């Protein structure tokens, strides 16, 4: 006879998700205006943008050389604006992995019943390394431009 416990547990997880999900949809007034009209913040970010390319059964992973970046953010009522520039703060980068210049810009607006997100990312200069991490190849002319 088969063990029915895994089916029971999966069923309970799905049931709980449906119950909590439907409860969250009943509340319509959960977005409220911010008390402060303006706030400014500094942030540290770690970029995760990269490119994977599959050629003849091998996967090449192109990665930027930006360990940490310093950025600034501004909040004006229900709108958040974030700006990160990665080429001026490269003091932590690994020198043998080349130089990556990056630009990130994001806007988030939270309305009463809608949400708007805009993100622009531009990276220039990548590297690849083999699976043993012994050989590093630089790709200084590779550029990725992405927007959402």
C-alpha cells in the first residue's frame, strides 16, 4: 500500500495558500500615503545581471565585475527613485576580471489601486571563467542594455 502522507501534506500546503491568498484579496484599502513627503537614502547594491549563452552543448556565463555599488535613492510621497552608478566606485573589484561600467535607474510608483515599475540597466565590460575558475577571459566590448 502506498504512503499517502506526501499527498496529504501537499494538499494542506495548497489549501493554506488558497485560504491566505483569498483573504489577502478581500482587503482593498491596504495602501496608504506616506507620512513624509520627501526622504533621501544611500544604498549598497550587488548586481546580478549576467548573460548565459549555450553553444554546442557548453554554457558560457558572462558576468560583470561589480562587487558592490553605491547608489542614492529619493522618495517623494508614493514614488521611489533609485540611481546606481558602478564605474566610479570600483575599489572592491577584482583587477584580473577587467573593468565593468554600469548604470541602473529605477522608478516605482505606488498608487491607490495600481503599481508602476520602470527599470533601466546598462552594463559594459564582462568576463567569463572556466568551471575550475583558473582561466579568466575578458570581454571589454560586450554590452547589455535592459529595460522593464
